[in-house]
C-alpha cells in the first residue's frame, strides 16, 4: 500500500518544480496575488491531504467507533470567531441574570472540539466563498470562487467550465447515496456560504443573471447562482431550501410579496420555474414567504419546500418581527422534520449568516445575538436527533477582528466599557474592533469618550475601532469545530478546513473517499493513489 503521505510528498515535489509562487496579477484588494502551488490546484491533492489526516488520527490512538452516522447536520456561524463565541456565551449568562462567564452555548457541550485553518489558496485571510468550497467540497480554492478548484481565478468564466475544475459537495454525495439534502440560512440562499453546497461559479457575486452580465460575461455560458439552484443538480434536488434572497429569483418587472422588485434581467421567474419542475415530476411542493406559511408547511409535509422570507438577507434576530419572520431554530426544525422521512438519512447545511454582517458593521450586540440564535438552533437539533445515530458539526468559515479586551471584574457587562481606562483616563469598550466603519474622527489625545455619545449602547451603536474602513475585515484566526455523534473524535486537533467534508463523509459512509464503513484505506484506493502518482511524475 502506498501511504497517502507519500502521495502528498510527490505532489509537493512536483509543485516546487513547476510553479512560481507569485505572478503579476493582483487580488481584489490591489495587493500581489499568490499563485497556488501546482499540486494545490487539484482536488486530488486536498482529498489526499484529508485521507492522510484521517490515517494519522487513527494511527495516533483514536480507534474510532463502529457506528456510522445516518444523518449529518453542519451548522455554520458565518464569521463566528472564538472571541465571538466567548462574548456570546457571556451575554447569554448576563441576560439570564448571572455574571455570564460561567454560561455555555449548546454546542460547547459537545464532546469533541478542534480548530480548522481557514486560508484560501491565494489569500492569507479567507472570504466566505473559498471557505465554503473548502468545508463543503473538500478542496481549497481561490478567494471569491465557489465550487471550483484553484485552477479557476475569480471571474474566469471559461476556466470554471473545465470539467476537472468543477467540484461536487457533500450535499451532492448524500444525494448520490440515496439520501436527501437541504440548506437553511439567514442570509440569501444564493449567498456564498449556502451556495457552496450546490454552485460552481468563478465569482460569488454572480447571484443573478444581472450580476453576470454586469461583469461582461455571458450568463448562458456561466449561469448565475440562483439559476443553478433551481435548474441544475444538485440544487434542484434539494428537498428543503430556506432563507432570504427573493430578489435574485424574480425579474425586475415583478414586485415580491413585500413590495421589493426583482433583480433579474432575463425576465425569468425562477420561483415559478422551481414550481413547474416539481409539478412536472408529480412531486408535492410548496413555496412559502412568511412564518405562518412555514409552520403550515411543516405540518403538511410537502416533498419539496422552498422558503424565501426576505428580498435580500433575513432580518437580524433582534430586529425581526417574529410574527412574520421565522427564527433560525424554527427553520432548522422544519428542515429536520421534512428530511427525516428518508430512511437512508440526510445532509443538512444550516447557517447563521448575519453574525458576519453585524461584525462588518461593527455592531457587536447584533453579532452576539445572531450567535445565540445559532446556539438555539443547535439545541433544537440535539433535541430532535440522536447522538447515537446522527452527527452534528458546528463551525465557522472565518474569523473577524473583534477583540474581547481589558481588565474587568467578573460580571462586567460584556457590551459595556472595560473596567479599566486608557492612559488618559478615557473609557474604552470591552468589545472593540481593529478596523471598520466605527472609526471616530481623529484628534489629539485624549480620545473622545464613546460612552458619552447620544446613541451609546443602542442596538445600532457601532463600537470604536482603530483603522477606518467602510466595512470591517475578516480575521485570519483558526476557527472552532465542535462535534457530537458517531465518529465525533475524528474532529479533534488542528487541521485544514478542507478536511471537514471528508471527515463528515467518513463518519457517514458516503462520498467518493474511503469511509468508516469500509475500514482502512482499501487496496483499490491504494492503486488509485499509485496511478495518480505515476501520472504526476509523467507530467
């Protein structure tokens, strides 16, 4: 048997021989772009890296267990950095009348915790597209691209159509195994994170055909993300699609149920196309756009459910009208109940997408509240599913630059000023950001005291920052991974983010890679590795 780590070594040797690390192009932010090593642009490289990691984990003392998961849910807190988790936990406790530090989020009770490394092949700090490609398709990619290998640069339509560069997600693996699949998000269902489950796009921003043509690209050659969800596999086979983003599905001539016009230029109504497709196959289906309809559909149990609750992203939990806007926990429960009818099992992706948006706006209270909404959704899933049969994985796509700082006494309000002051005796906040729109006008020392501002501590009050930017940036920190259920022990340690779907597939007995049901790496897999190595050496 050829060890997987030997295959990786061959890939790396080839890369050093064939690849220049830098090229003349620039990234989205005007800095020199990194050219991925030759081996890293292939899906085989990252699959082999994952196999090696699983082997090492088994050889280092984790014996695994004999269980295989029937269902798997991947929960994603978009931008849920470790400081975000800590601060949200504290807020949870303080809302309950305690000091806060001793509280626990639902997923912090899971038996296994790990860390994943989130960088893209061409970027030190990830965006939500390359990271979605990693944690859903198992391959690291270039910034801004979805469901394609690093052979595809952002906006390169032609390269994204090359078959060897197009990836499949763990949702597609589940469907191929006869299981069901679905997506739930509080962002637009065409946004980068959920789109990683079904789309193949050279640009995450191509959510409607208007976005594609604005980039002078032919939308018939590179279909937009909404069109892929409705008309291509695997998206058209998803039994549950719940989130925001109606505008991406409607022509500009159509006004939706809440008075917002669509964005499509091709005059297509993709909601109607989705309905027509299900009708043509004699499947039961329902489209819903508010909470009451969602709860009705949960009881009716259609075979297919499409729910689009806002023109763009769903409202922040703290600001939403809960008479019309369902909570993330309600969306999650609906998806679980409908998908659970498949006796073979299901894969479900659930995202709390607006943690990220609040951080970009330097709005810590909203970011923490969205994290608590995720915790509530995870808690509901633990109540509905069995730890013996069902695998739950909670993680983030990337971090943010919110700092939890100061020398405060226990119980100090996590949303208030630190218990200490700066060198000039001026307050600073317990939660602050290194950059973003919350920058105050520069001046001489002492700084202005933000606690004296008129809107201080309102929901939309922006915490202070150091570097002025129109939007706060992501952070490069590793992000947490929390796992419960069959094979949960495999998720411990520090590893590449692209290993996550391979770990889930291993535990759930699906996908193209060897998995728990087949025991160790098979002889057939070893033969495939040898053939791949020979091919690489021949190049």
